[in-house]
């Protein structure tokens, strides 16, 4: 039984580490992008993917317990609200008149 618990802990910690890496790369990507709407898309997707993997890792660590059921409920609620929140922010920016500035190059000749 000790071996199974050790493997469970190792797998759970690995999944959490993967979620932290996804989130870290997402933060780096958001800082590299220059338009508001591109940042919105990346932020919502990376936040969802990072949060899902971190919570799944925590569920593996806790095993089948009431705590993992609570984590599952939090995960479902988060997945339902992240898309709605990103859409609401982007829509309010669009309605208020915020547009992406595009640069067009002109060639002489």
C-alpha cells in the first residue's frame, strides 16, 4: 500500500507541476502579445488549462474523498464562469468602442 500512495503522490505532484508550467508560459505569452483581444483569448485559455491541471493534480493527491468532490465542484464552476467572464470583458470593450489598431505598410514605387 505504501508504493501505491507514493506513486499517487508523485503523479499528483507531476500534474500540479505541469499546471504551473502551463500558467507560467501563459503569463510570458500574455506579456509578449500587444493587442488587448489577443491577450484576452490567451488569458482565458491558459487560465482554464492551468487551473484544470492544478485542480486535477490536487484531486489525484487527495484520492477519492469528500475533498476531491469539492475540488470537482470548484472545477466545474470555474470552467463555466471563465468563458463567460472573458466574453463579458471583451464585449464591453468592443461596445465601448475599443478597437484593435492595425498598422499597414505602404511601399513606394
